[in-house]
C-alpha cells in the first residue's frame, strides 16, 4: 500500500484485497475509479486506524502524533475545568 497526504486529504493506492476491505468497512474514505485510489479527509480517527493497519510514512506519522498530542492536551484541560467548576459549586 502506498499513501500520501496532500491538501488535507489522505490518498491510498495499491491496497491489497484485505486492506481495501478494511478501509471500506470504516466508511471514512471513498474509492475513486478514475484515479484508482482511496481518498478521505485527514482526521485523527482515520490516521489512528491506518496506523493500526500499516506502518505510516514518517511525515504522516508525525501529523498523527501531533494530532493525538493536541487532543490529549485538550482532554486534560477539559478535566481541569470540570474539577475547578465542581470545587466552585461546592464552595457556593
């Protein structure tokens, strides 16, 4: 399988039958018959699923890691705010 990321889209060519079936089952990518490739918008979910299927090219893996890092920071901040709000309600 060959993979590229351009203009916010992931493009995959030369996926074998098993890989193609798995990619189809996710419903995150469309197959273009004219270009003979799968194409879908870059998202953390799609990149994580692809990483579980194959080893990602270094540039795409870096984007995936960065997206996961940002999401983790957002989740931590959300938890901090929830705790602060709960403490403020207890004091009131």
